[in-house]
């Protein structure tokens, strides 16, 4: 049995991590195996020698060997890719110090960092009197915003539930994220009270239809209480326009939430904010994932709201919390757990803080601007290529495109086959999504390792895979 001292353990770990960091952008993005085969190779049920550090490091090496290299330039699949190094250091430090960010006494520095984050983001967004919290991601942030709105518009709902009272209705873009459906379910509204508003040709909520729906619901005695504008829809990258929504809010007095999980980071760049998110400062709440476009380690999110902490606290807190939470001396919020749905809270502030200090707002702005330029480049390349086509014109950061299928062939099947072929070869992982009911490949650039040459190579690989599949098919039919 190998015993090791903590110092040796950390040295070994540092070596392993440094080697992984070097290799992470090279070779294939994954050693691809089907689940059955991987199961065999991992042999998770093998006998272990308790207390053996050698064996423990063997498991870590095995994990790293089969892990998807999300920082690899071939990993184009999701809205996040390999994390920023400063935030990785933050993650490791948080793990090392293992505490919960719910009270000041257990997490003094984290509490102050989180308050600083919230204030910095409130100032940046322009919510003059606001509150906020770090949540586990935009899915939860969307739900918390809906919860706070529900409790504002349905008096005593916290005590009496939704039974026997005026019906509440929420409204979203039909292309909004599924987390809003989940929120409607969890909060007891039911999916029929989440109205999906058709999108226009730019993937934005059709506000004339929204206006008609608001009127219809109100006429029938319901209360439209919550409208979510999506800033960067997940598949197409459409930005709902806030101006008409703010005008409708004047008439119907709903809570206007902005889901900027994906496209929210345009707020770092004054130029892109003016283009994509004008009037954001007038919304009631806004959420943004730092773990997507800005590259902070998963999970890292902030939810911001207009108003003071008492409404948020009123909505979220319940039950006897006296064993754990203390007020600040002036009655201010001291323990951030009082504004949260969780009890134990992971320290997410440190990794954000290190990124913020290391890159600065300008650094993050440049990154987002560069991603957008790369997206414009990719679109131009696709438009020039006779075997590729855009599924819809690009709205912002998302590139939905296809390999053209020959007449009589199912384009969805062909493009799915292309994706799978590239995945199994370990070369590229690219997402898919449905645009107007048709399957498209969805290219997302959220990786600082990706530049024009990587985009060229990726598009060439799509074309090559498509051609190979067509050739194989032709041969099979001869
Ligand atoms: C990714 C995404 C979400 C969900 O975010 P998580 O942080 O993964 O929970 C919500 N809304 C939109 C528009 C998204 O793209």
C-alpha cells in the first residue's frame, strides 16, 4: 500500500493537472467509447485497497483519460467550453477550504466578494436600487424571478398557495429556454398558464401577438404577472426587443424578467449592449450565466432585481431559520443564505472574482466582441460554400446551418449522421437544434482556443464527413 504525505499529494496533483492542461487542446477531443465499452474499461466495481494513494491517483488519471476535453477547439457543442484559468484556481481554492457561502461566519470573504459582485453587476446593468444573488444557474434564476413575481402579484400566496384565487399567467417566447416550463411546473402555475408567444422571422417574440394574448387573458379574468424576454435564445440566438415589452408593461403591470443566460454578456461591451440590449436598465430582473460566454468555471450565475432585499427575502425565506442566520447590526443582510433557496451554498464568488480582476470588464467585452466577429466570419464562409447553407440567417452568436442534402434525401438524417461521425472520430462535437421544425447543426463559439483557422477546419470537416457519407451510400447502392 502506498501512503503519501499531504505535501507529496499536492505535488503529484499539480503535475497531473499541468500535464492535462497541456494536452487538453491537442489530439482528439475525446477517447470516444460506447457506454458498454467504457463501463468495461473503467471496471468501477473492482476491489480497492483502502487508504492507497497510488490507486487513488490511478482513478484520477483514468477519469482524465476518458474525460471530454471541453477546452479543445473541436468542442463546439455547448454554450460553455473549457474554463478560464483564474476561475479554475478559484474553484480549487473553494474546494480546498470547503465551506458554505450561506453565512458570514462560515464564509466571510466569499460573502463580501458576492456582495461586491452583485453591486458591480447592478451598477453595470443600471439597476439603481437593486438586490441580487448568485444562484446555481439561469434555470434556477428564472424560477426565482418567477417566484418573486408570483408572490408580488398574488397576495398571501406564500401562506395559502395558489388555491381558489385569480389565475396567474406568464408569457415567454416560444423559443425560450425549457427552464421556464419547469418553473411553471414547480411553482404550481401549470404549463397551461405559461403562454408561448410565437416568434417572428428574427426569432423574437411577436409583440403584437403578445399584446393580443395579454388582452385575452385579462378579459377572461386572469392576471398576466410575468413576461420573460430572452436575451439570446438558446438555439437561434434571437434577442427579444425590450422597448415594446416595456410599453406593454405600462398597460398590464407585469414583471419583466430578462433571461440573459446565454446572450447577457453583451452588457460588458457598451457597443454590443446598445445593439442587443437597449433599455435593459428598465427591466425588473435580469440573469446572466458567467459560466457560458464569459468562461468562468461551471456553475456561476447571478440574478439581479430592482428593489430592496425585503421583497426577495419575503418571497424566498420560509420556516424557522433562527438556528443559522443572523442580521447585520443595522438590520441589513449579513448572511446571503437568507436570500437563497438553498441552505448549503457552494462558494461561486471567488472564481468570478478572480476572472473579474484578471480580465476586467474591458477584457470580457473584447472577448464577447471577438466571438461575435468569429460568428460573422463563420456565417460568411458557410454562405460562400456551395455544399453548406444557413438554416436561418444569423441573429447574434448562434450559427444554425446544414450540409445540403441531395434531392430526395432527408437532410435531418444526413446532418445527424455527420454529427455522429465527427463525434465518434473524436474530432468534433457540435450541437444540433430544431429551427422552424427542421434540424440544423448549431455552431457556438465560446472557446478562446477557436479562431478563424479552427472554424475553417471545422467547416471543412463537416463537408468532408458529408461527402464520405454520400459516397458510402452511393457505393452501397451500386
Ligand atoms: C443555458 C440557458 C439557460 C439555463 O441555464 P443554466 O445555467 O444551465 O441553468 C436558461 N436560459 C437560456 C436562454 C439558456 O441559454
